[in-house]
């Protein structure tokens, strides 16, 4: 009886999930892969013959430089997020339950505002005659406005601001699972604070660190509107390149190839994340 | 300070917001002893153990291990190791690495480390399991790994916080015996805390019964059972019947008690604060109650009781009876064929040797 009642519901859910995956995930990605191996065509965007030219173009020094600079900014963003997020998540897991709920709520509140709007708000703060410069000048710490907007730093600040919660949340969840008893056991067995951190806390939180990196590093390379608003013409992300190829330069195969590179990088990170979850003895005994 | 004592504490106090979770506890544990602290949940056992391990500091009192004052020594410098309630094995490490963790912190070289890990695994009956993940092991095996992780460091003192609590009944029975054997084999001093009196009784050389942060009595299990020093110990350790009445007379060692229906019973005086006319409790064990017909041993005390039910439980079978003055009594039914069959509501006489009964002043 129970089975009969459940069966249609189960089927409906399965169809929905698989349908979703097929039409909204797999199909678009296949289209992108398809586009990436075709030839650029002014009229129809893409045409035959099949070619790997787009991938070759990725290694053009000009673009390679953009990629590397983009990767560099994303890496700095991720590092800053990790440096802020790790201690933040750690202390978050230590405060009382009620305050924890409040703090996580505050962490999520900004998501209710469109990130584009929030980036413009940041622009108001960082602008030459913006809030930050005015504040610093009225405090007497600086005499002249400092150029903050349209710098690499502004892009990184914008990225960190938008992506920090994605670092904190997975870290918070691993710190929540880190039982106080494990730290006591380590201490009890003769380890000091530093040893305990290196040998117990880091391995236990590594899956969270990698999840956080995955959620920050790749999106950081894609958030094209941040450099658009805060970065000026020199601090481009891969996301800007992709956007330009599709919307401005009309070079779909190249844009598709670039986005596939990003997907592959993501897949690689996920693979590393899985490996880290497999628990391996350090002495190999 | 006795020099052969591994652990000795004087007047330990630990308060949480004014309430003393551990209240003037003093104890002395000779080397090689299996020492248990037995008490109901919330009586302060874990708080006491945490102070011994160094995770918490006493507000008052001193802790000495082999004569060395330990109050200000951090946990990683104390010659003490602890088996945690939930074991706290490191899930990111293999069994071998878990056991080698402490050795590595002591900078024992790898070859020596491997040798000692293999040895201790052999001793706890898990030879060759170094490479396993703790998650792959059964509950009993994990237990042994947690023990081995401590014992490999040869601590002066091993602290155990209800480590058998998570095991199912059958395995717990088995581990009880095994823990005792391991303690004897290693010769390490164990301080074991539990709320399960059977664990404490089976394994220990000495048991401290704890109540509301204080020790009521410290004694070997048998003495605790036969000569409980307080009504709490009498009621908490082993099954006991409690019979309430008024003290009417004292004859040497024995007290004569009038029950609420006017009948008289006798028992041995166990505390010195008794006053004639005062309210008292008499404790008598189910196995000390004799189900007597008319043939009654002359020196025995007893009362008439009405059978309520027979509770068959193998060797532990009992009858439940309602005695004089509304006292519910349990009497053991011998399973050697000698016990008669009882009908419900039959009246029997329950008798006992007054020397086996213990009389305390009633605490209201
Ligand atoms: N860190 C703490 N803060 C406040 N109260 C505590 C703390 N630890 C224990 N207590 C209190 O001390 C008493 C004894 O607790 P505990 O030692 O854990 O008992 P047991 O281990 O015997 O069950 C309890 O009433 C408990 O609520
Ligand atoms: Mg406890």
C-alpha cells in the first residue's frame, strides 16, 4: 500500500531531476562543447568545418596573459577569503548556538540584494571622492584622495566581498563536525597547540577548505561585472573574455573554448576534493 | 603523601556558577589499582576526571601524581592518558597512526614506533590491524584501539570516562572482563568512572561511590555491597529492600524498629546518629530474605507479607511482596528446586538474620 502511494511520487521526482539535468545542464554544456570545435562565422556565429583553432587561440600570449592575470587575482581573492574565513568559521563554531544562528543569518542577508547593486555600492565607497577617502581625509590620515577604484585591489576587494560567504559556510560545517574531544585527545596524547592544529585540525577541516576554494576560485574568475564596475580596462577576468567573445567580438568558438577550460579546472578541483576525503594514514603503516 | 600512591587528591573543589560540581573530594589510589568512581549521572564524575587529566583546574585542593603536584601542569605534560566517552579516535588517521600519535609527539623514531604499535596491538588482541581506518572497525575493536593509543605511552595513570557506555549489552559484559584482564596485564593504574554499578563491581579493586560531588564511601566492591556506609550506597549499589519505621530500642549492635502497622523488626545499626523514637530505614538484600513457612530460625527477624507476583529472571528470579507497613519487598527465589511455588495474594513470612540488615537514620 505504502509502496503504491510512493511509486508515482518517486517516478515524478526522478523524471523531474533527470529532465532538469538533461535539458538544463547536459544539453547546454554539449552545445558549448560543440560550439568550441566549430569555425567562427560572421553571419551564423558558428559553422563547419570542425577545428581546434579556438583552443589553439587560448594559448595566444595575449590571452594567456589575461588568463594568468585572472587566475592570479582569483588566487589572491581565494587566499584572502581563506585567511578571513578560516578563523571566522572557527570562532563561529565556538559561540553559543543562538548567536551562531544570528551570525549565519547576517552572513546570508546580503544575498537578498542583487550582487550588481552591491558592487555599485562598493564603487561609491571606493571612489576618489567616495566614502572611504572622505572618511580617511576627515580623520586626517591622508591629505589627498587615494586612487582605489579601477585598481587590481578594488577588483580583489569586490570579489572577496561577494564570495566570502561561500568560503565561510563549508568551513563552518567542517568546524561544526570537529568535536572538542578530538582536540582534547590530541592534547592528552602529548601534542601542543601547534601540533594539534597541524595534525588534527587541518586534516579534519581540509575537505571544507577545498570545498571553499572550489566555491571561490572558479567563480572569482567568472564574475565579469566586478572588473567592469571596479577594475578599469586592465584587470580583466576570464569571465570578461568569455562575455566579450559572445557579446562583443562575436567569436563564439573561442568563448566556448574558454568556458570549457574553466569547467575542466573545476572538475580537477572536485577530483582533488574527493581525494582529500579519502582518509590516508600518514606513516603508511 | 604515601610514596607508593600513583594518584592522590586532597580537598578538590570545582564550582560552576556557585554550585559545587565536585565538592571537597579527597582520594588516594595505590599503584596498580583499578579504581572506579561510581555515581549517578550528573554527580560530578566527568568534572573530576577532567581535572585529573588537566583539561580543567580545581578551584581548591591539590592533585598529586606519584608525589608530584600536578595542578599547573598542562594535559600534554601529565603522565596521564584518557580514554574518552566517545573514544575520540582521529578519523583522518589509520589505526596505526592513531596509536603512534603520542609516540610521534615524543619523537620516537619510526622503526621503534612501528615496533611498539605492533606490540600493543598484539596485547589488546588486534594484531596486524595497523592499516585499517577506525571507521572500519567494530565497536569493541575501536574500544581496544582507544585503549592501545593510551597504553602504548605507558602512562602512570589511565583515566576512563564511561568507555563502555556506547556498546551493546553482550559486548559490554565481555569488555568488562577484558578490561580487568588488560589492567592486570599492563599493571597500569586505572581510574574508571561509570554510572553502572555492575561495571564498577566486576572490574574494580576499589570503588568510590559519588553523590552530589562528594564521595559517600570508598571501599572494595564486596565491602561496599556488604557494609554500605550510607543509605545512598545501600540503595545504589546492588538491589536492596528499604523498610521504614521508628526506632524503639537499641540492644547492643541491634536496633528494634516499629513499622507503621505496629509490628517489630530488627537489624544491625549502621550509623551512629540514631535516636530512640527517630525515623529509620532498614536495608535488607533480596538474597538475605528467607521465605519461611512456620519453621523459623529463632534468632531471625521477619514480617508477614502478601505475594504480589513472581518475577522469573533465571538465576535472578524474585518474588514481589507487600509487607507490613506498606513496604514493598523483593526476595530472591533460589533456582535449585527448593523454592515453593507461590500463589498471588498468598501470605508468607519473610525472615532475615538481623546481622545482615543495616539500619540508618532516615534522611527526609
Ligand atoms: N562546563 C560546565 N559548566 C557548567 N556546569 C557544568 C559544566 N560541566 C559540568 N557542569 C555541571 O556539573 C555537574 C556535574 O557534571 P558531570 O561532571 O558531567 O557529571 P557526570 O559525569 O557525573 O554525569 C552537572 O550538574 C553539570 O551540569
Ligand atoms: Mg559524564
